[in-house]
C-alpha cells in the first residue's frame, strides 16, 4: 500500500512537471534568454560585432530588464563567418542553454544555417545583419524574421538611383558567397530592367585585402558604375584602393551596395566622396534617432548604423511580442510579431509580412565632396520598400542635418628625415640570371618604406643583400654612414640592422616572456654565459614586459608560443626583433597569412615602431602599404620600376601593367 501511494505520487509529480513545462503561459525556465550571434573578430566586426551586443543590452535595459515578471538575459558569441561554427553554437544555445531567440546573424550563409535550425527546433530568429532575400523566400520559416534590410532593398535603392542618373553600364566586384551572388543578381536584374547593361563582373574571396587586380579590371571595363556587392572591411578596402587608383577621379562612380554611414566616418571623406548608398537608419534624422545615437555613442564611442539600431529594434519588438503573448512559446510569439506594428526610432509604421520581412523606410544617401559646406551627406530620398514584391513607394526628398562628416585639413610638408640605410647600384646575379640589377635605395629614419612588386620581382633577394645573407655581385650598402658591403651578417645585426622572415620563427614550447628574454640575452651580455641559473634571467623581466606590452601581448605573457594564433606569433616576432634595439627594422611580409582581425593590430604596431627607427618592409597587402607607408619602391624583374608615395606609384601605368600583366589596365 505504501509503495502504491509513492508510485502514484511520483506519477502525479511527473505529470505536473510535464504540464508546467508545456504550459503556454509565462516564461520558460523562469527567464527570457536572447543570443546575439555575429562576427566579432573578422571582416564584419565593425559592421555589427560587439556594438550590436551593446545595442541589444540597451534594449533590455530600456525595457526594464524583465518581461512577464522574469529576468531577460543577453548572451553573445562570435561565429567567425563560418556556418558550421554558427550552427554548433545555435544548437548548443537551444539544446542546453535555454536560449529562446537568436538575433543579428551577420553573413547570409550563417543566417540561412541558423534559421534552418530555428525552424527545426521551433525557435525564433530575427536577422538584422545579413541581406539575402532567401531568408524570406525559399528558406522562409514561420519562426524567422528579416528586420533591417535585404538585397532587394539595396538593389532597388542604390541601383535604381544611379541608373536614373545616367549610370547605365555596370561592372560588379562581388563577394564570393551567397550574399554577394544575391546582391549582384538583384542589382543587375534591376539595372537591366531599367534599360542599363552589365559589362562584366569579378568575384573575390571574403576578407580580401588586395583589390588591385579586381579594381583594374573594373576600371578597364569602361563601365560608368562599379557596383561593390560586398560589405564591411571588404567594401572599405575596395573603396580606399579605388581612390588610390584614381577611379572616381577618372569619372567612374562607385556604388557601395551595402555600406553604412558609420563606416563613411571611418573611411574618411576623401576616399568616400561621391558614394551612393542605401541605409535603413540615419542617426540625425529626428529627436528619437539622435537620442538613441547619443546613448549608443556613450557606450561604444561610435555612431550607430542600421545593424546596431536594427538589433535594438528587433530585441525590443521581440520582448513586446513576448509581453503580448503572455509567454515565450515560439508559436505564440511569432503570431504576435506578425500582428504587431513596429513603431520606434528605427521603423516608423513598420509592418511584418507573412514571410517574416519587416517593411520599413529606407534612405538613399550620397556622400558629399570635400570643399562643400561642412556637414551634410547631401540629399536622401525616403523610399518605402517591399522585399518580396519589389515596390518602391514615395519620392519625397529632404536635406539632412549638418555636422556628421568632417573635411580633412592638409598639413604642411616637413623636411625629410636623415637616410640611415642606403644602397647604390646594388646587383646580384646567379650565373647568367640577374636577380637584382642596379637598385638604388634610401631608407629614412622614422619612416616606413615599402618594397613591393609582383612575385619574382626580387624583393626578398634585396632583403637578403641588405642584411648580408647574400653577398652582392656589384654595388654598395651603407648603414648609419658605415659601408657594410662586405660586413658579415652577424656584425650587421649588432650594428642595428635587424630583420624578420616570411616564415614564423618563434620557440613554440617557450612562453611569450621566455621568447623575449632569449632575444634580450645578446644586448644584455648573457648570451654566451651558459652555466648561469635560470633565475639570472629575471633581471630581463622588466624590459621584456615593456616590449610585450608595447605589442599588445600582455594578456598572453605566460602563454606558450605554440598556443598563439598565427597573427599573434607574428606580433611576438616583432617583440623579439625589437629586443635587439634595431636602428633599421626589415620586415619580410609581416601580414602574410594573417586574419583580418590581426592586420590592424600589426599595422598600428609598425606605425608606433617607426616613430623611433626606420622600417623597410616587403608587403603584398596594398591596403596596408597605402595605410602606413611613407615611401614605396616598386620592383619588377629585379629593377626599380617606380618609386614615390603610394598615390604616385599607384597611378603609374607601368605599375598597373606589372600587376595586371596587360597594358590595357
């Protein structure tokens, strides 16, 4: 009898628990949990990234921190622009961490993958960072919502405006994945339907840093408009390099098909001038927009774009839907999201279509040219769009308020610093083959000097000659006023000419600290004292820590070099090189193999290093060369082809021919 009662009680408790778990009312797990899944370290990190996480947190705080009497929690993760990583995170969040909805989802391939998982598991996703119309088309989900923009809106907005303005021939630079294909196709279709033509296209990998060959193809096509069917740093780098090649100055127009006002600030007015772009949000539109922008800037030190503001709007609307439904059950919340109007600073009078697309106003903008009255980005056209049926409504034009883009002021040219390393008539032959021929070079103190050229131009051979790993066949080399033409390499290094190599060269099983201490032993006089205790190296710690901190490795001080990413290993190499206190630092392809997230860090380090010494670098990443180098020498087949600053050499037709392999470039 006692056992029967216990068994009946257990069944009753289990049934009650099951009923409570499946009951539609209230918040499951006594909380509402939202995941922000996006790119936080790659090409789209500035596009959304951690700033989107802050926008989501702002929305929760402004909502009061609770819904249905339960706390609201924001979690976030970096999907690294990889659908498999994103899928694993999404499944883990849904299956084990009680995440109710996932939002932002930069990168179309990622958004499609996560939306498919949400459909399978009956979970809400709201996309603000990806563009493909497949999200509300063939991959449509009853639990999926597309909030901020899509490729159709961008194509109709930017493409339509430029065709009307006479831009009736297009060449596309397209990111080689789903988003780029969709954007190119929809813009191209709209251009052709409006009487224009597509004269060509070229596809580039995600996170490309050197657009020179692609841009030269676009330039030589003769197209009136070069459509950039990419986003984030890919777009920024393409625009910068287009300015350096004089593309806009030559009369062609750039159409940044996915570019935001916040990125215009980072790019600068000189490079961005004349750009036409379509935005879903403008921070200075009205009082509500300015109020949000002010709060956002206080937290992130940047102005919001449509991804940041769209994420705030999406989180807020989701919480309102949970409140209306009285539960976080996905079916009930989805029904509420479809029924409720969207009326906030991001979307005024927005509505959600059956396919999950939120329909709202978009703004057509053009970046002003330098020299015009400081402030306005020109005129914008308010246009209501529908992502599926392709309608544009309205054409009212308004002038933007002034104050968001500042013109740059040129500085007076300063006297050139002294020459610290020079070569005259430098030549090297291997039998009948002349690898380097009559190279004259002047490397100056406190300047970054780049040695560039196509593969096989002789760049690394010049490095080997300067550092005496090779003996020149002819010519002379002078370091700090001393002829070192016949000086052995170890003595040249002690004189202050130090180099890095293309291949990472650190001690993998030593810590970061120990790697730097090893490098410090020679200048400290400890390098040949083999029987001293390890503790004798402790006197090097203070200087080692200075070097480690100067290159941003303080957090990894005690980590094994083997555990560092490739980019961080290259940073460690710079620290060990600086330990030798070089007067002239030679860097052989310092950015080779690096992810986009490390390139900016290393560029800043080189810029700082060059304040107190000369830097000569071989580098294939022309964006880096344009960004940090004061002087550029271009080699071809072992001879100097051109030299000057980057703007000068990039305009030289011989340089273009060398890189493109055709005189028509």
